C-alpha cells in the first residue's frame, strides 16, 4: 500500500512528507523536493566516529544528525535531504510534528544555508522590519500588537532573509503562516482573518493561530533589523545603532540554532552570509526595562517604523 | 601556579552545588568564592557556572526548546544535562541551585550524585528571609510568608501552563522541607553553612568550609576575599556597575545584609505564622534561641 505523501514549502524548502504537518497548508510543487520525510527504523549510530559530537540526545557530524525526544520519536537526517522518523510506541503525531518543525527543520535550514533569524517581522507599504530577540523577550507579542495597530504581520518566530535582485536588497515574505502565542497573550484573539487552532501540545499553553489570510503575499524589502531585549532598570528605553564587528556578532547570535553551525560544518558559509547581511541592513538595539508595559513598547516601536 | 589551577583541578568533571532557599546568602558566598579564586571581584561575572535551572543550558545540551516540554519531562532530563556538562571538564565547577533536592518521575534525584563533589547548603533564619524576599520580588512580607510556608512553593513558576521564563520553574517546597530535602539526603555530602555564623565570623566560617571542601587555601587569601566581599563592598559594587541578578521590580539586590532585622520588620502575628510552620527545623538549627 502506498502511503499518502504530503507536500509543503517551508522556508523555501520543498518537502515531501509521510507525516502531515498540518496546520501548515499543503502546497503542490512541480520540481523535485529538497527534503523527503519518511517513517522508518533507524540503525544504531556507531560510537567513536571521527569529527562527530556525541550529546545526550544527539549525534552530529557533517553528514548525519541523529536526535531523539524521549517517548516521542527518534529522528535521523542524512545529508541534507533525507529525514527518517522512528515513532515511539504510543506517541502522538502532533507531538512529533512540534519537534520536527522546530529542531529538525532548524538543522535542515542550516544544512541548506538559509539565513533564518530568530525573529518576528512586520511590514509597511514601503518595507519590512525584523525584530530579533531571545525567547520570552516579546518579539511575537510585539509583532502581534503592531498588527493590531495596522502593520502587516509577516513572521512570528523565524524570519528567512534572502537576497532579492529586483529589489536590490535583502527581502522577506511569510514562510510560516502559523503563529504560536502563549495563552495569556490575547493579541490575536478575535482578530479579523485569524483562526485560532489550539495548543501546540497537550498541556502546553502555547496556542497556534492560522494567519494565512492575514500575511502579505508580496515580497518586502528589509529596511531595518531591531535587536530587542530587556534590562533591569526601572523604566525607559536604551536605543542605539550597532556597527562593525558588534553588528556581525549580534546578527550571528540570532541565527536560528546558531550554536549548531560549527558542528554541522557550516561556519565558513555562515560567516560570509551573515557578513553580507551585516553590510546591507542597518541594525539597532532597543533595550527596554522589564517594567515597561508592552503597550508603551509597541507605541515606541511603531513611532520608529512609520 | 594560580590558586584555581591548583585547587579546582583536584576535582575534574565534578560539580559543587551551592544550594539554598532564595535570599539566604548564596550570592554572598558565590562572590566570596569568585574573589578567592579570581583574586578580584566583578559581581556581574561571578565564577559560578550558572544556575541549576537555567533554560538555555538545558535547551542547548538537548537541542530542544524546553518551552514545548512539561515540567515532568524537563525534570526527568536534568540529571542527563548535568552529566553532560561535566564531560571533559578539567576542574571543579560551582553551580548555584535554589531547587529543593527532589526526585523526578523516574525516581532519580534531579541532582546527579555521580558527578557531584559535595554541596554547600547555605541556611538562613526564615524570619530574616521573608523581608529580603519581599524586597527582591516586589511582594509584601505576607506574600513572602505564604511562599515560604507553601509546601508547593516555586521560584520562576508561571501559572496556567505558561512556561517561557528565562529560567526553568524551580520547586522550592516550603522552607523547612527545602532544608530537610538537602540535609537529609544521603547521596551527596553536605557542608552546612549558617548565614548568621558567617556574618559573625566570616573568616573562620569560610575557612571551615574550604577545609571541608579539602581545599588548601592560605588564611591570608581567605581574609582578602572576605574583605573584598563585605556587604559594604558588594553594595558599593552594585551602585557602581549594577547587578544583573537584581529583579527589575526591586531598587537594589543587596539590601541590609544583616541578621536579626526581622525584629524591626515583622509583626508578632507574622512571626507566629512562620514559627508555627517551621518550629521543628528552626529549633534544630538554633533559630528559636532569641525568642
């Protein structure tokens, strides 16, 4: 019996998958896929391989990336196009999907040398603004609240930047129409055009929203990258432009799964790519007090980008 | 040879836990250890290898976003993370911990004994903790009393399934259970450091701790490190450079640094609520003598 094959385009990669990645929308494509995702048994990886990093749940070298999540699944990436999933007994496909889209796709993005920043993004008629931050420092909340103020919502968590010859600049377009917000963040509740899907995993109060009908469909030139973080002062903002090696270092630090780049043998490629990004786009750091209300922060940012 | 090279390399691949209930003097002791082994003090760069429940370590060791995991799933992997942290490390590492010594759902202690050297458990009179905790967390003293009396008390806990703090949620239990969890476990050798004794005679107490750690430290170096980390020096350092461990909600991290401040801060009813809950452990530790 032939398994159903689902087809997706995710951050520019064409995927044939035996596992449904719903709620990602299925997209048909003509050319062959970049990535095949299949279920199957995974042969035990030898110990003591050269140039290989052995971590508690991961084995990494330039050819393979083996990883498991307890009670969910084992994953094996071979080369840059083949993914094998060995599902644990009684695990749920929804759980496999969460970890596949996060870590496994994150590794594949590096293998395919994508510049994907850990960032949200909004756009105006004239261009896009990218907001890099560490987890929990408000990038999704910021973008969602800017959408409420009338800006176009482009990305929630990972932002793919590609060079666009027509625009003569780095550009963005939505790659993942599913945004995930913690349940206390109501920015997308009752928002016109947004469908609430539900928690990403059982008992994890991060809620998926489908923004397919909301995100802009045209490519946008990236005007500026903001690094946003929080500080321990009692109020206000620190806002400064970043130049030189600091700019390069900061941008590299926000590349998705940047700490795996070296183990995957891609440091040279990323050095060049991030350097070209740093040359092309202005970067500014905005640090806000943990005490600053999000509404004040949203107003501050919206004044910066209009 | 540098002191750190000589003494810390005696225990390669091992962890020294610096454990305490919050606001019990852990930062003071960590500052002392930093001053001792570095010979200088930068309060924003203490010689401690992070906090036990720091999220980024967990995520990068396991290549996973722990925000997608339940607390049970996280606790089950904590020993694995720390065993990995010790691999190929040529010296003793210090790790601060506020978690109670508990077991995960697999029945394994979350602090792995096989890579642990010892634990310095710092204990402080709970009557003094509550004022300091209230200041640090921007809470009232009554709310701090509720926390130290709560058998299911947490640090960095988020309600309703939220799980995106910088640090992983840390189960404290109530103050007495926290103390007992560490002092009564048999897996890791405990060195008990009483905050009040250290305030009274820091050189002797810290020297005793270093001896118990089997570290050969000249007394002059201990005296110098104690001088560098006196409360006034720490407060001055915070005024000059700020302190990244301060919460945004409180004006300063270092507040009074005294023992016995509760006599001016607490009402008789507040004192009663604390003693009712912690009478036995307070008595065992000599905290009821002044009453």
